[in-house]
């Protein structure tokens, strides 16, 4: 059985690792809270992932993060996964429980925490655009948080249907349904929150979702998971309609805050982390 490293170490496993801001962001948070922890960024080729995980365990790393292309392939290499990570089917966070490395997923948790700044997800109705990895993580966490209804719209209808089937099976109390992807879809009048988890806005500030702008009611909370740029067309249109908006940086900061708490048991300074992300990405 390995012992924890004398200096607590966490690490990012990715391939490639260029342009990933996590080391810069998390070490800023470590410094802010005067923690003698280290964060390492490790470029690990897919064929070497098993050796890397065994090395983390043997050297007593306290945990880490998994980025592409390792989010799925790392699952069988870990000692166990949390229930939510198992349902989502991907891991982006690694925790240490004694000598066991545990897989967790924080992508949906970050969005849930961001929503909680304005309202409890429990009993709320959500309209979710995107059923890929991020959309699946968000849907699972919203359902676990007690959402009353989740409508899913995706360019590939089979993915939307598969996500709805998962929600129906695992969370029978949640009303789950698929919405056809077509031009000028109206956000349902009874929806409380609209979430864009699709890749449409990534790197494209003018990219438009196929949603009817006039259906963005003032009462609607509108969240977009796109990080760069954070000011997407959806968020600008929603703000112009009087909606409360949540950008992707807010959700990302909450993801990192969840990781920080799970590793260390302490709530981090979110402003420090957001400023670090913005500085690193030159936003």
C-alpha cells in the first residue's frame, strides 16, 4: 500500500496538454489559501495511461484531473467510480481514498452550482441543448438535484433519445423528453432554465442556436457552457431580452471549486480562480 506524498500533489492527465489552464488556475488558488500543495500538468499518451494511473497511485498523489482523450478510457483503470460518474460514463476528476483512486465527474456539478446562485434546481423545468458528454453530465446532475423536467434537444436525435432513456430509467421522478432540432424552436413557456451544452458557440461568438429569440422570457435563466468566448450570441440575446445569464466561465469556476473541496475540504476563492482563467486565456 502506498503512502501519500509528503507534499500533497495532484496532476492533470491529458494528451496534448497545451493551452490547458488548470495548473495556472489551481496553483493560484493554492497560493491564495497558503496551501503547500502542487499541481502538475502531465502529457500522457493514450498507450501510457495505465502506467500513469499506477504511478499516481504508487507515488501517493492525492488525486488529479483527466482531460481528453482520457475521460472514458481511464474508468477501468481506477479503483472505483462515483455513482454519477458511472452514469455519465466519463471521469474528469480523480480522488484518493486511502490507497484507492476514485473517478468523479464535475462537469454537470459545476452547472448545478452556478444555477444555485439564483435558484434551487429542485422542482425546476430545464431546456437542455446538447446531449454530448457535457450535456449528459449536466442532465444527470440536474436530475440528481431534483429537477422536475428536462427537455433535451440535440442535432443527432439518437443521442437525445439515448439521454432521455437514461433519465427515464435512472430518475423516474423526472419528466424527460426529446425535442426535435429544427429552426426557430421556441423555448417552452414553462421552462425555468435554458442551458446550451452544445459545441456550437465554441470559438464562434456569432454562432446562433436554432432558438426563437422572442421565446427568451425575462423570467428565464440562460446558461451557456462555452468558455471561449464567454460572451456568446445566446447570452447577448438573452441579456437584451432581460434574462439572467450565466456564462461558461462561471460554470468552469464552480467545477474547479468542487474539485478543490473534494481534494482539500476547503472552499476556494472563486474570484481568484476566475481572474486566473481570464488571464491565462487572454479573455
